[in-house]
C-alpha cells in the first residue's frame, strides 16, 4: 500500500502540529520560541521554496523573507487553521512573489490542445533524483503550477488567483509541465526545455 | 481559506482522475526533502534583532519627528526669508536704531535651541537606521552648510546677523534630523502590497 509522504509526521514537512504555548510565546515576540519553530520547519520551508523557485539562491532568500514575515506577523495568526498551514502559505506567497519579480515574465505560451498521452508514465519507473532533475528543468511557471497542484493540493482556481491569471492559464501550464516531464524522463526522447517570452508562440 | 494539509485531492471536483497524473503526484510527493547548504538561523535572528531595534527607534523618534515637523511648519515663513548678509543689511534698519536688533536673551534662546536640535540629531545619527547613498550625500551637504554657518558665527559681530545665523543653523539641524528620519517614514508609509495573499 502506498503511504502518502505528507501523511508521515516527520520534521521535514508541514504536517506538524505546534504547541499553542510555543505559538503564544512567538506572538509575544520571543526569539527563542521562534527559533524552535524555525528549526522544526526549516527543511520543509526550504524544500518548498526550492521546488517552487528552482534555484538555491532564490530559495534561500524565500526562506529568510518568509520566516521573517512569520515572526513579524505571528500576531496575525488567529489559530483558525493549523500553524503549519499558515507558515506554508507564507512560503508559497513569498516564492511566487520572487518568481513574479524575477523571472515569471518568462512564461511559455502555447495552444491549449495538448493531446492526452496514454503511453505509460515514465515517472513511475524513474528514481527520485531523475524526477527532481526533470522538475528543475521545467520553466518556472510550469514547475510552480505542477508543484502547487500535485503536491500542495491547490485547485486551478487557487493557482490562478496566486498567479493573478486565468484558470485556463493554470490548466495549460499543468498540461505543459506534465508533457515536459514525460519528455524529460524518457531518455530516448530527451528534449531541451527552452522557455519563450510572453507574446511568442510555441506549437506542440 | 486554503488549507490542504489533509491532501484530500480526490475530493476536489475540479480534479479529473487520471492514473498517470496521479502517479506523477505520487512521484513528486516522494521526492526527498532537502536542507539549505548553510544554517540560515544566525542571519535570520540578526535581521530580526536589527528590525526590532529599528522599530523601537521609530517609536522613540516619531514623537520627536512630529515635534520637529510642527516646529518646522511654524518656523517656515521665517526660515525662507532671504538671508541678510552684513554687507547687504538695509541701512534703514540700522538707522532705525535698536528696534531691529534682537535682544541678547533672544540670541541665547536661539543658541540653546540650536544645542537641543544638535543633541537630537546626534542621537538620531547614533541610533537611527543607516542612510542610503543619496541621503548620505544630502547629510554631508547639510553638515558642510552647518560648518559654514559656524564659521560665519565666529566672525559675526552684528547681533542681528548673529541671530539670523543661529536661526539658519537651527533650520539646517532640523533638515538634517528629518533626513535621518526618512528611512522610518518610508518604512511606515510603504503599502503592504502582498498582504492580501497572506491572509488565511
């Protein structure tokens, strides 16, 4: 039986509960309390930032800025959602903001008529390192949409809101990302990923 | 608001179940977590401490800035009259006798005020946020002008000129002080453009 990795309570994901007393101390501005929380979520936040931005230097910045916001806005956390979810939201927002500022103008534009590929999915055979390499070779928007949809569980509507784009943007980026992942994971069909700027057309 | 820690993907009606896509999700979620190459906590803690200090400084300096602003507003009409150099002092003013000559206690008051402004500026300079390049250039220019006024003060013999110079010195100190407050004013006025994305 497959066990969803996110259902395993490890210190490397956001599936962790935080002691309300610790949150209260954080809300009072106790740096020591925040360090405990930071240590617990550092890897999860870093990994999420890295998956969304695709670059270690940007992920480092996202980690710093989102954690800084977590400390400064801790009083805004009202407890109506798990603290980890609130923190994760900060990381996602910060990562997407970085992408918007830096590189998200490089978005693939393509028609929305991608054929459904019924062939066996190569990611079922690929090892984690290969999947990760392929993921990092995706264009920024496609990678972020793919991750938000499949791993963070966002809907297309939510992704569209986050990007300030339409739902069809989210759907088409997901379809393109899936297609590229398939191409990148099939050794005999290795294709270089070359993002195009907005306004250009890419036919598939 | 959004919270998917339970990962109830299949309950999402907008999701069409495709075994291949579902497998991609499983493969992505199975990727191992990684850690940053270096411990980011020391830098983060340092940033937090610096911002706490800056925030405290804002709370300390905002009332002072308000007072300075009020003083500047009240003094504005007087500050912008043309500086009267000794050579161009209207004869009529001199001829009118002692009426235009500021009393000695007025000069003493200006001098005391100047000292207070200077102490305030020095405190801001020591405890305030760092200035950017442009502000630093302006600060140096103000300091140069204050030095020039000091030079003129040391040579001034006419009480009226002396009073004007002390007034100029105070104005320059006020402007220098406001310059030191600019980083805080910018920080407090900056709109939180991404707040709408963070509410839960």
